[in-house]
C-alpha cells in the first residue's frame, strides 16, 4: 500500500487478491459507466473465486439488464466484507447509502479528477475516458480473460461516458479498448441502439415540455433546461428515463455551456453541466459543492431552493466562470 492512500494499478490488483467478500457501491441515479464498472468488477471477482454484490441507492433501469442480469450476486455473506465504490467521486453521490457506507469504503476505483479522497484507499486514473477503462486495466493486470459478458458491461460504460466515442474525453486508448471488447463478439450495434437511439413515448413528451421552456443566457452562449416535478408527473417519467437529456442543450449551435436542472422528488435540484472549450464544467460545479470532468460535471442544490432560486444560483456561477475562461464580460 502507498502511504498516501492512493493505489497504483498493481496495488489495486493485490488488494482485490487479498480479500474475499465484496460489497460494490455505485452512485445514485446510476448510468452506464457506474453500472458497467460495478457489475464488471463483480464479474472479475467471480473469475477470482470471490463473492460480491452490487448495490445502488436507486432503482437500476431495466435497459441495462442485458449485462446486469449476467453478473453473480451474492447478497448474503457469513464473513467480513470489503466495501468498494466505483465511479463515485464523493461519498455524497452514494445517495441514500451514504450514511451507512461513507466511512466504510475501503477502496474507490474512479476516473474523476474531482475525487475528494473519501475512501481509505483510491485508485484514480483521471486520463480514463470512462471508469470502465479502469476495470479493463484491472482485468489485464490480474491476467483475467475478458469474455463476452464482461465486454458487454465494459463497452456499455465506455460508450455511454464518451457519447458513443464522440466526446473530447475519447482517446486512442479508448478506441483500442473498444476494439478489444468488440472482438469478443458482442453486438455493439444493439448496445448503441438501446443506449442512444431508443426513447420511450413519455421521455419524448417530457423532452418536448423541457425544450419549450428552454432559456438562453449570456449572449446565447449558455442554454438552460429545467425539468420540474410537474413535468415528471404529467408524463409519468422517472429520473432514470432521462439519461442523455443533459447533452441536448450543448448540441445547439453557438452554445458553449449546457445546463440541465432536474427537480428531485425530495426537493432541490440535481444539476448537470456540459461545456465546450475553453469553459471548465468541473470548475462551475466545484463552486456549488460538486465536481466532475472538465467537459461534464454535476452538483446539487438542496430543498431550500425553488426552481427560480436554483437557476439564478447556477447561472451566477456559470457567468463568473465563463467570463474567467473567455477573458471577457458577458451580458445576460
């Protein structure tokens, strides 16, 4: 172990070898990367003869069943367990599991530069486009076969976190890993259809409402989408139905910062920020207690914030960071 509690890849592999029973934590509002990492790690541990269970504070969307149903789940342990978090940069992202597990995480495997170091030990590769790249590297370090089932999980995480290999975080290594996974025989066209080309009718209805209410700020360089509880109730949508909605605002010509506010059931807002160079999304969210990557980050505002207050708060920060990054003054 390193004295600074940051593990190398070999440290992480050795740590997994030394333990037997694992609880694997994914972040709230689970996406393809945290689930691909969690269930992918469970598959690796099974190959090592270890037991594990993957848990999340929120319901796992059924669309991921094509790989989540393939992973071994050993919910009952008769021995001491080791808690590992994957793709979780801050214990707050554990959601309802935070109180029980925040101080119990013995290892965090992550790729977010904003990771706050809450775990007893952390393996962090901030150059990885997706956390599933870290799980792939672990499989190689452990000399474990990457079979078709594992490839389904890892490809999903990498594909979703890179926008199907379109985002600026995609590297040559990302493509090489993707090619290796494809060679296992997985149906990538079907995965991409499920992840990127399929929307429910209620999702389309909610998108229509959100787009009708979209606002533009700062010389039209910032677009804001707000999803309210009223929209959820009118359409029957759940939060897990909205994966990918954060990319809509940034896809508009001339927009450098896309902000999506989603009102939580318990009150307050989950905020996602997507940016183009030179604006730093992680800096925007860090100033509101969140974090993430330079082009994609997130934060939350509590139940004391109404929609107008939350919007005003995040826009104040967006404007300040944009002015710093663009070296100029913006008008609203």
